[in-house]
């Protein structure tokens, strides 16, 4: 676990460390400390080894994923996906690092996650949310809820990877995820093929 005087400071430092590891996965601990703006000694006090640091960052990533999944089930119906996406994007480096550590790409790994019950629970929560949305007419019926879930994670990963490459402004990231996702998953008007240009 990463130790810090304040949980807010610890969260910010965890995000910085995860972002640095995403940008340079093979960096030394000295390079990692410099890119996070701390000394090597401070990094050692926070986590005594690279393995310990990785474990702590992955646990924080899972906590962010589980918290977002919980928002889908417990928040008032309106805006649940927006709040979950905003929460995920606040911790995007930790979440992306966690998704990258899954045995396969997160798309459709729930049943193949190598016994990763944490991810399977998150995936099931999102899938149940999208299935309920389909039943209410909010999402396409020509594709199943599992595919919609995969598509959501693909949009999340794409935006997060662009943030890691500094190609997008972080303040707009939740909007980008939701707009990309909704464009592909929303219910489409049925158009008579004879009316197409």
C-alpha cells in the first residue's frame, strides 16, 4: 500500500506514478521517481519495491473500477453512466494500468479473466446496466449487452491512451468517452433502404 499523510495527496501521487509507468513501462525506479516529482528515497518509503508499488497501484485501480460499478447500481437513474465515467476518468492512469494487467484485453474477459473475480464483478455490473438500458429502449437491440459493455471499455481505453500520449485535454475526457460510446450504442432510427442516398 502507498503510504502518505493525506489520502488526497496519496491519490494524486498514485495517479502520477501510474501515468509515469504507462508512459515508460521499463523505466528504472529513479526515473519513475523523477517523473512523479519525488525523490528515490521517498519512492522507497512509499513502496519498498517495484512489485510492491505495482500491487498498490493495481489495487487502487480495482477500487476505482469497483466504485464506478457501484455508482451504476446505487445512484439515481438519471446520469448514472455520466457519474461512473467521470469517476473512472478521475483515476484514468490507475484504471488503464489495471485494465492493461488483465490476462487479455478487457474486452470480453469476464469469463476468461483467469479467475479475476474483481474484474468479472465490474464487468457484470456494467453489462447489467447496459442490459437494463436496452430493455428501456436506450441502447441498440441489434447487439447484445456484452458487446455494448466491450464497446464502452474500448472507448474508455482509447480516450485514456490519448490522455497518456497528451493528445487530449483531461477536463473533456469524460465527455469524449460518453460521446464516442453513445454514437455507437444509441438506438438508431430505422431507415427504409430505398430512402438511402
